[in-house]
């Protein structure tokens, strides 16, 4: 059996290019409320408002794949993702 016809297809199973990149940003927010005391009440017995702190990690990534399957057929694939990872006290 001769397989010469198989070489006519000129199939390339390997990827032509791969690209992957990531980006991580860390943000920190702190908020303090103004102390408001009720008039006529003892200020030492009033509860103070706590500080609010918030930390976020922004994680982004991009993926790109390219493959030349044959001389006239090319496959390109790309994907991206944006994530927020919240971290509270």
C-alpha cells in the first residue's frame, strides 16, 4: 500500500506561535469615618466607628495560539480573563 497521497495534504501538526501574558495589580483602600458624638451623652461611653480596609488583587491574563494546519488553512485562538480577588480583614 502506498501512502504518497498522504504527503499531498501537507499537514503541519505543530503550533506556529504561542503567546501568554499576565498582569497583577494590587489595590489597597482605607476609609475612616468622621467621629460623630451625640450631644448630652458621655463621649467615653459611645462606640467609635472602625476603619474599613479593603485589599483587591486584579489578575488579568491573555492567551493566544496560532497554527498553520495546511498551506491554505490557518487556525488562530485567543482567550482572555479578568479576575478580582477580594481580600478583607
